C-alpha cells in the first residue's frame, strides 16, 4: 500500500509568485507616477500664459 501525504505548506512556488507580483506592483506604481509627472509637465508647457513654448516654436502661427 502507498502512503501519500498532501502538501501542507501551500502551493509550490507561491513564495516566488508573491515576489514577482510585488515587483510588478512596484513597477506599475512607478509607471503611473511617471505618467502623472509627464502629464503635469506637458500641461504646464502648453499653458497659454507660458512664454517658453511660444519662444521655441519653429513655425509662427
């Protein structure tokens, strides 16, 4: 007769999976933060009250 016991420590590789998900969460957070910073920078650069975008324009309106 074969005596088999179940895995009592949880699914195999769950620790590695948790580590990968943690790294991906940090990457997602940094990506969203970079998009927010880029949107703020773009919004301030195209503001009508700013003189810097008008001075750097190659073709006048």
